[in-house]
C-alpha cells in the first residue's frame, strides 16, 4: 500500500451495566502523500472524500515521532 497508513484510534467507553471502562479500537486507512509516517508515530487525520475503497481519511500532520 503505497502512500497509505493504517491508523489505530483508541477510545474508552463505559459498559452500560457494569460501568467498567473498556478500550475500543478502530482502524482507519489514511492517505500519506509524502510517505513520511513511520511505525509508532502519533498523527492527526482529517476526513476527506473517498480516495479508494477503504481510504476516507488524510494525514494532516505528524504530532510526535516514534522513539
């Protein structure tokens, strides 16, 4: 996948009955024009027009680099 990154978005949701916080993850396919992202980077994405069958997001900026 050239110029494509898979971004994992993690959020906390509370169980309705047990009131326990659970981590939920979703994967987004995002367009990276410069191929600048590396594994472990924290990025900011923005919603855009459909670029392919799965890509609906674009990398806006790299917030922090992986160590």
